[in-house]
C-alpha cells in the first residue's frame, strides 16, 4: 500500500496536497482498494463551496458500492478533473497522480484532523 509522505490524509480516506491557498484532493490508494474498480464518477461543480466534514458532491460508483465522499477541508472548488467523467480508470490506476478529483481554494487553514502518511497508514492498519 502506498501513502506518499508529501500528502495529508483525511480519516475519510481522501488525500490533500496543499500549495499556497489551493489544495488538490483525491482518494487514497486504500480507499480505491475498498471501492474496487471504479466505473463512474460524479464530480463536484466548479465554484461549489465545500465544507470540511460534509459531503463534497463527489461520488464514485464501483462494482461494490456507491460512495459519497466527505470534504477534507473547507473552500471553493476551482477546478475538477473532467477527464475522469469520460474515463475513471486513473482513479483505479493512479489515484495520487492522474486520478486527482478537484482543486479547492482554501477558505482558511487546513483542518487539524488531517493526518501525515505515517498516522494514516496506522489508521488503516498498514
């Protein structure tokens, strides 16, 4: 299982890569494993406000389930990975790279409950 050190992780299995006042968000490899092969994604809308701890308007459908993801931070969606709408394969094959979900302009500091890679690996039993 891969948990890149440069990322932060939410207890709800999303990763966050912060750069200045914007953060890129995606699903962790652990979450992808739980979901199984994702065949469809419903992406949040650009300019949509997301609030840490609440559904962020992103859902993934796999052979195992439909999952609504909880926002790991608060802010406004400034970009979504539209390539996933036509082909969600990067979520399965490259969740930390081409499988990113959204870029969010932060409304404040990152939440204190985000975990570093070691803490997240411990949380998920790796």
